[in-house]
């Protein structure tokens, strides 16, 4: 039982490049989330999903897209990376909605955009 | 939307002393308040949570109190140890259609000096 796995762990992009971050969970959780963490800013919600085939915007969705084609996977895409997207990205999942079940976080992806 | 303020941003204590971190929230309908601990370079992990129908909850050296009238909640750590050194985040759940999401405070860096 690996929990929540994020790939890659590190990535450096040039401005304008695109990439996809993958989040996979093996706990049969319905809900999945993408957060970004910046120094002094805490964790801010980018997008989330309440089930396979669903997505919704969080606090800071601009510049990102997501897909939840399979229940166990939640992908975060950057179509045209900008230096402002330099951050640590955390994926999380929960069995059901808050507050009935806690968030389980992945180990994070450190992204640098130059 | 929900807004969570967290204070202080940094806290330094001597081993064995107590530490208190405070958070306020804006949405009176919020009903779930978890606390996460994040060690350097690692994922956030849930350490304790409280629901709006409870005023206080304790787990060994950690306790959380909630004042719904004042819309604030606090984390108390007693008999601090060096391994308590980490960043602590408070969070609050949204209400109604936002109850799938957590809004986080900006974090408190706790340093326990041996």
C-alpha cells in the first residue's frame, strides 16, 4: 500500500514549456486535490476532484488544467509554464468529503521555472 | 470564501516548555479544523483535528481548543521536544458547496531548542 505517489519529484522547466504532474493513489479514495506551497503562503488549492470524471477549480486555478480519467489518478497540467509557477506541488486524497475523512498527502514535486 | 489567519509565523521555545499556535477563521459555518505538521522536506501530516460540536480535544502532549463564538482555535503542545520542530498548519473546512475543501493558514515554524 503505497498511499499517494507523485511523479516526478523534481523538475526544471523553461518559460513556455509544458508538463504534466502525475498523482496516483491506491487507497480507493474518491476525492483528490492539488495544492501548491510557496514560502510564507501556506498551502493553496489549485483544483480538486470529487470522483472519477469530475474536476473543479480551487483558489488559484489559473494557468493549470487537471484531469481525472481514472479514479486512482489525478493529473495536473501546465500548458505554458511561467516563473510564477515555481513552487512545491502536493497532491492529496481523501476517502470521502471533509470532515468525514482526513487528507493524505503525497511527497510533493518541486518545480522550478526559469 | 473562507479566510484563515495563523499566528505567530515563527515560534522558538526551550525543550520542555509549552507552545501555543493560534488561528482565526472567517466563515462562521465552517465545522472542521485540522492541524498538520510538516517536517523539513516532507509531506504535511495530520496530527489532530476538532469539529465544531466539540470545544477541546487532547491527544497525549497535543491539544486543540475551539471558540466558535470568537471564531478562533488553537494548538497547544506541552513538554516540547526537539522532534516537535516543524512547520504547523491550521486549516478550516468550507461550508455548503465548499465542504470538500480545506483552507490553510500560512504556517508556523516551531523551533524547539535543546
